[in-house]
C-alpha cells in the first residue's frame, strides 16, 4: 500500500508474545477485525486500512527471535474513529488490558 505523500508514517509493527491474546485484545478495544498472515517464522496480524487506503496501517508481529514487547519502545497513538475516546478506553480492562496513563488533551 503506498503511503500518502503527507503522511510521514508508512507502517508500524507492534511486537507481541501471544498472537491470539493480542488479536483478541486489539479487536475488542478498537472494534475491528485483524487479518492474520503467517510469513515463514513471522506471524503477523494486520490492522485494516481506513479511508480507502489513505491512512497508515500496521501489524501485530510475533517472531521468537526478533520482536520483543517493551514498555520502553515506540509509542503509537490509535485514532478513535467514532470521535469518542472514552468509548475505546472503557473496553481496555474488560479485554484484559490496563490503562497506565489517563486520557489527556494533546494540542
């Protein structure tokens, strides 16, 4: 998928250690369906493209040797397409996650 000319991010990858658990969590919180792809030793679950492919997409990724989840890694901001972030945040704990930083306005 070509990256739009005004979008600096072309793709992202979120390391996971348990693909089934990670897919279940992100699908529940973000209310979307991930598309799983096994590529040799690399196990990926792609996030859907939005806006007819004009946005940036990415993947959950599992590889026993190369990808390690970390609290010190990249910070990714997901969009609440409904415009209601509280709706998405309310799904985190029931899906097995924990909100570690309260919502705040970034302006």
